């Protein structure tokens, strides 16, 4: 099977699972050639501190996902898995929803 035949279906699946209006953020995957087949905008994050309020869709390697589940700043925001897949010998990956950060409430103004 040609290498393109392996990569393209993964990109097609991720694209189908991700809402078109939202960018996909990639974290903890290392270089993965299937990302060339995922629609833009696609932004790479290098640190879990970058998973902030702007991140709603996260493509992550299973090992990095397990680490995020232990991270008190990110774990409460981890949502449902939209799709998951195994890529060659590189392991399991998943596209997950990230809930918005808890918004700070403005102080109420008394009369």
C-alpha cells in the first residue's frame, strides 16, 4: 500500500470529525506526516500551558493525552473524543473537544 494511501484517509477522517469553523490544535504528537492532509488552520502547541481558552479542538497522541488527564489546569476541560485512530507503529491518536476555560465572573454592581 502506498504511503499516501495510509495518510490521506486519516486526514479525511479528522476533517470529517472536526467542525469546519474551528481551528485544530496539535499537541504532543511529534512530527506526523498525516497532518499534511488535515485542513487548515492547524496550529502546533509545544507546551500544555498553551492549551488556553482559544483551543477547542485538540489532536493529541495517546501518551500526551494521558499526561493531560493528570494536569490540573487542563484535565477539567478535556471533553469527548471526536475520533481516534492508530497510525502505523507510531501509536494511538485522538481528536478531542476542549471545553472553554471557566470564565471569570464580573463583580456585581450594587445600587
